[in-house]
């Protein structure tokens, strides 16, 4: 007959395995960017890194002709290779022998297991949400590549995806600082800065669709829109990936409490990729017993990365204050 600990481990393994898909949805739909990207995520079976072929130059051989004109077949170097590393995250779920003994019985054991899964879900969600706005250099550059790297405030320097932005200007995102304090119905700096960035990014029908706002950016821009365009600043539309707080220039404007203070990110999600490793898609790892502890440890692991294949389709406004 199986011991209490063995029965507990079996129940825990089954519960975590059954919950892993829901956990993935809950974690990656916890903020607007991840939520929107998760709807069109890329699943990749593996590979040392993530590679993208980047078109950065027009084909110079495309010309009009007539009759027997000599056609230009000179090869044009049009493509560069961008390479991104994977980031892996691990969430340990630990149960001591003492806890197992004090929670004998299937119902109490299940309650204990579910509480630990929820805690792991919340901690993993918070960690990824914070890292999403960082520059990826945390934990010896093992962290997820965040918006501070992909949509940098100094896009004329640094290396992204193996491409030097100081050399290859096509690889630079748009960046600007706020003209003045946002929120004044007279100066309308928030609206003007938003329109300026939008027109800098938009090329024909290629335009940003997601506007991530810090507390300062959200309060200031919303106040301006309410003053000048009453009824157009508080849609509160609920989509599968989250709540839309503001609609402007065809973009979904979303307040995110984790967004870097004084920042607003304007993104074209057609040129952002959330890639998830198919073999580590919040994969539950079977329970193990450490040699030096009276406990069982299970793990949930995910391999993922946030990438871009066209930085010029994204922009950031920094230095935003509220009037």
C-alpha cells in the first residue's frame, strides 16, 4: 500500500499537470502586451536561438522597361539576420513532509496543492510582468528581453538581436521625450506628443495598435481627451486579453501599473513576437526529493522570448509628468 507521502506526490503531479494549460493562460494573459501577443504566439520546438531574416533595403533592380532594354540583375543585399536567445523561467513548488502529514486526506491535500499552485502562478506572473519592461540584463542577462531593450530610449546605440543599432540605422526604434506636462486642456502636450510619435511610426497602413501607458501617461492623456473630446476617453471595452482604457488614433490605450514610471510605449504588435518553447510551455516537472531535506519539490518551467523583426514600428515617449 502506498504511503501518505507517495499518495500525495501522485495527487500533486496529476493536479499540476492538469492545471498547466490554464496556468499558462492565466500568466500570459495577465497584462495587455503578453495577453495580446499570446493570442498569436509562435510555438517553436527548440533550437539554439531564435532567428529572423530582416529585410532592410529595397531591391534596386526593380525598374520600368520597354522593348529590349537591358534588365538590371545586379544582386542587392536586402536582408540581415537577427538572433535572440531563449529565456527560461522556473517556479518551484515545495511540500514538506510535515505539511503532508498535517494535511492527510484527499480533500485537505488537494486544498494544499491548489494553494501552492496559485502562489506559484501569481509569483511567476509578477516576475514576467516586471521583466517585460526591463532590458533583459537581469540575472546575468538570463531574463526575458523586455521593452527597455526592444524599444529603447536611446535607440542609436546598443546591440539588439545581434545587430548593432549604431551602425544599422534601420534597426532603430522611435524615441522622444515629453514636450511638457501632460493633462492640460490648454497645452494638450499629451495629445501632441502622441500624434507626433504616431505619425513618425506610421507608414501607409502599417501603424501601431497598442499604446501601453504608465500612471502618469494615462492620467495626463485621459484628462486631455476628456476635456477636448468628451465621451471618447473611457471606452472600458473588454477584450480577451484585457481592458481597453483609451482609444486614440485607432490604437488600444491601456494603463499598466507595471509600466516604467513616466513612459508610454507605442507598439505595432504585428512586428513583435512572443515565442514559446513547445517543450517548455509551462511544463510540470515530476516531484523529486532533495537528499538533504524532508520535502518534495515539483517545478513548472517555461521557455520564451519577446522579439521584434522591425524596431522602427515601435516607439517610446519618456519623461512624462502630469500637469
